[in-house]
């Protein structure tokens, strides 16, 4: 007698049909049952592989046909539920940000931004003018977190500290240019934005530790920058803001050449900031779709670029080797089209350097875990400030120490640098 209780209903029905049709013996039915079970297990494994799932062999052997089908269905449901929960979480997370972004870009296509204002040429300059000051802002890395315990208390950075440092950079620039100069007279001010204003999600560790989603950070940063630029316009009368994107704001994991500027959150941030000044003739923005921005002050030609195109810098000469090589290549490229430059302004390296032909900006974020892991030299958060004189060129070079608002003396930071 064939013991039906040991078989599943599907196996029993299948084998009885075969038995009735071919009149096989009990041994033949038993062999057929084994072959049927093998084919069922192979079919289930193939189905799991096709759908991108895996199944443990021991589980497949311990389950009968009906049970395997039920397990497969449950696994699919659990996977779909997990994906739906993630999508729902992301939707809730970006709901407010998405609405604000829609408000920001409303009617943006109707806005027209000038490129380079005439007052940079000095057509109306007075004999007693000190020139045109330049406040170089870059590498803010807004909403990134730097844990002081992970870098021997060398630095600390978060949302609130970023706001303080950015505001202090604006305020200190005004203080140095107005209160510490005899008879200050300027034709305006240039505020280049050199990229990496956001830390973005280009690395998993950033997406896991950033204090807010990228779009929310973009909204908050836009409001802060609008306030700062408006304050500079109130003091200096005219403001010119050339902008280039950095590498941290890109929306793709790997850098791309096509649409490099437009596929970057910072490109949207720049346009949102510029939109706030559409009806303000005092402020002019230059937002190219390339990675470089060319402009002139009193006939002195500047090339603004982020600086992530330059690779290397691990040797004894540090960043100077890739800088000089990059400078030479860019100069040859610009000379070939009849647009050479005198001074290259870059960011990205988080180290303040000011030579006759190259200006490298520091950062607002300051020293972090990445710099500590690679044993990079310690440097306080700095932003470049200088004046371009109509006859003397670049004068009055002074970096703004962005964390000096906390009153920590320089000697204390020197002690921390020695520890590193």
C-alpha cells in the first residue's frame, strides 16, 4: 500500500494521474515521486535566482512543494514591504523640502542674471578708492558633522557651528575692510563662491552622518547666504557673485563630464540665491554652466574653479605639484582660445595659500576625520580676503579665521596642532 499521509496533496494527485495513465508499479511510482521532488526543488531555486533572491539548500530539502511555494510568496511579500517602507520614509523625509524647492524654482526660468557688471572695469572709480575687495567663500560643507572625539579635539563642526562661522566670515570681512582701514572707499565687493557649499551624499559615510537631507540643507544654506549677501550690498553698495560647483554637491556617485554643473545641487542653490536678488540692481550673479568662471577686476583676469580636477599631492611637495601642473594646463587651454588669466582661484584642498598667481582657499568646516586619517597638516577654518587695487593689483591679503568668534587664542590651537 502506498502511504498517502507521507505525501502532499499535489504530489499524490500528480502521481495518481501518472499511475492511472501508465499503470506503473508501486516502485515506478516511488521513483517518479523522487524525480518529481527533484524537479520541484530545482524549479524553486531557479525561480528564486531569477527574482534576485537566494534560498538555503537545507530549507529547500526540508520543505514539501506546497510549503516551498508558500515560503517563496512570503519572502517576496517581505521584500516588497521593506521597499515600500523605505520609499515611505524617504517621502516623509523630503516632503517639506520638496515643497520648498518647488516654491524656490517657481518662475525661475523667467529670471535673467547678468554676467559681469561694468563697475568691475573701474569706469567710475575715484582717485581715493582703495579698490574692490574680494571675499572668497568655499568648502562650507554645510550640515556635515565632525566629531571632536575622533580627531583628538582638533575641531568640532555641525549645523549650528556652520551658521556661526558663515555669519562671522561676512561680519569679520566688513569689520576688517571698514573699521580697520583709513578712509575706506570701495566701488563694490566681489564674493566668489567656489563650490562644496554642501557635503552631499557622494560617500555612504556622509549620507549616514550628515545632520540633514541634502535638499533641506540646500534650503537652509540658501537663506543664510541671501542674508549675508544682502548685508554686504547694504555696506558696499554693489556685489558681484561668480559661482562654480564643487565635487561634493554632485547628484551622481562618480564624477561626470556631461552636464557636470547642472547635475549638482549647488547649481540649484546658486540660482535660488540669485533669484532672491532679481529685483535688486546692486547684486549681480555669474553662474556658468562650465566648471570654470572667468572675470576681470580692473583688467586683472581671474579664473575661478573648484580644484578637484587636480590630482595628487601626497609627495613631499604636497599640493604644489598638482597645483602647478593644473595651472599650466588651464593656462595653455585658455591661451589657445585667446582668454588667458592672471590669477587662478581654487578651493577643494582646505588649505589657505596665496601666491602671486594662485589663490587656494581654506574651508569653513576645518579639520576633519578624513584629514586626520591621512595625516594632513592641521589648519584652522579660513576664508581668503584681499583687495584688488586699480593700479597695484592684489593688495591687503588677510585670511579670515572663521572660528575666531569663540575667543580661543592662537596659542591654544598651536598646542593642538603639535599633538597631531
